[in-house]
């Protein structure tokens, strides 16, 4: 999914009662997130300061503004460092204020992020290790090249060829493998998020009124049967955002319920429901139908 928000999904975990706990950063205590609206707000505003600063930095670097200011003696390396430190501090303050505004009224748990989130910690350590190994390998290749191959001596020609092949393979393949690793992890996190969202929506059905002829327990079981397939598909959807997908899941659950209830009201035997659902409801359902 193009809108997975990796660094925010990492800080989410789910309790046994399907409540979602969100840690705004490594050092904060957890918050119980009780609504999708809060997550939408935090996705939009939680890291906004860093996003803006990063965009400005890219623009300045792209147009070589740093280089121009340095040559004009308006900027120095030490000043750049202090600006960088200042941005980090201001970003942390912004983040703390934002989380207090969005999550301030939520029940809080006294647990640091790294205490009980082994999966996310292992992922972060693994990615960090990959990047360090990658940089170390490139440094080693560069060192060997500068030390032995710059003279283009015949003795070292074969080494130059091997180093060239190694650079081509590592430089080309590593980013692809790393991005795939990140994509696999965020795909799993997204599936967890959508599964918990769906479970919470199903729990709401238990409090809704069904017609006297309807077996409400079987209706919910029928929905549960097909939800995992839909979640697997939606978690990998590259054209929809999280908000659109959760709205689609909610729509699926309620339209599925209405269709199944109608089968009961029409007096159709319960044994035939699954076949009718697969032949008539599932092929016609679409989460992209804006008119429903």
C-alpha cells in the first residue's frame, strides 16, 4: 500500500481484547487508541514538522543553496550542525504537543515502547544492521579499489573486475531487498490493523437488531469466513489509502449483513446461503462504489 505510514505503524500493537495501543515515539508510554479519527489526525499532523523540514532540506540541497551560502561565508559546518540539532529539538516539542492534543484524553498505560514490542524492535535492529553492513561493504570496496586498482596494473586487473561485479550486484540488489523487507513487514502490520478494525466492527453487529427469522450468529460467522480474503487483498492495494480501505471494510460488513438477512427474510434455506452469497453478492460488491 502506498499509504502505509511505516514509522507510525511500527509503534502500534494490539492487546488481547482488540484494543490498539499506540506509542508516539520510542520513549513515550502507550496510549489506547479508541477511534480511527485519532489515527487519521496523527497521520496528517503527527510528523508534519519533520516532513516540512525534510522537504525544505531536499530543496536546498537540490538547488545547491548550502554550497552557495558556504562560499558566501553566510553558513558554516558548525552552524549547520546547530540548525540540525535545533530542528530535532523543535520536532520533538512539536510531536509532544501534537500527541497531547490528539491523545491527551485517552486512557494511558505505563509501558515503554521497547518493553513488550519485540517484533518491531527486531525489525528496526535488522534494518539498521542491513544498512550498516551495506555502508561497510561499499567502504571496503572503495578502499580496495583506491588501494589496488587505481594504477590499473595487470596483476590487479582481475580484482578490479571482481570488485566491479560485486559493486554492481550489491548496489543494485540491496535497495530492492531492503525495500522488499520493509514492504513485507508493513504489509503484515497493515493486515493486523485491518483485522482488528474488522473485529471491532463485527462486535458492533452483536448489538444490532436482526429480524426474527434471522440467525444472527450465522450471519456473523458468514462474514468472518470471507473477511480474511478481503483483508489480504486490501492490505496489498496500491491505489487506496488506509481511510478509504477501512471505509470499504465497514461497507462490506454491513452490506454483507443486509444481504444475508434478506436471504433469511425470503425464507431461503440456510444451507443455500453460502452458494448464493458467492454467486450473487461477492461478484457484485465493490469498495470503490462511491454512491453506496
